[in-house]
């Protein structure tokens, strides 16, 4: 079965700040890219894997504390990812906790006010 989620757009207010935040939290470079008339931060991902980007919020969208919860891969570095989030303007909403057979997670607000989860199979 292929992935049911194929891409995620994360709205941000300050693109440069968000690129620094997500690079630190993910432990991998978020690259600044551009298209015709827009600039975005490309989240690291494998060629055929699920991907996403950071984009400047507009009148029709913006950072949100409610709604869908995006889980970001923090496998092997969950606690350091939480620490990096806090050091780069994130706010911890739920500390690292078990989600049963599905592993471990922490829930936080990113530097822009979006609620996201950091996930790992083990704490």
C-alpha cells in the first residue's frame, strides 16, 4: 500500500525563522527554494517519500493550534528534537509520552504557532 498522505504545507509567518526552527528540530537541512512568484522551505524527504514545505501564510490560511496534527519523524532523537524545538521558539504542549504500540510522541507549537507532533518508535 502506498502512503495515503503525500504532501503537507505548513503555513508560517516568518519563513527564515521557520526554516531555522524545522532544520534544528528535524536534525536535517530545510532548504530555501523558489517557484514562479513564491519562495518556500522544502522539508527533507526521500525521492518517492511523503514530503512537505513551509510557506508564507496569506489571507486564506495561517498557523493554527487546532485542526489536523502533522507527525514529524524524530526517530532516534525524540528528546533532542523536543529540546531543539524549545531552544528555537517552540512551546511544549505535551511532553514525551507513550502512544502504546504506535511508539512515543511529544506535541508542541512550532515557532509560528502551528501544533505539530514529534514521533519516534522508542523514547
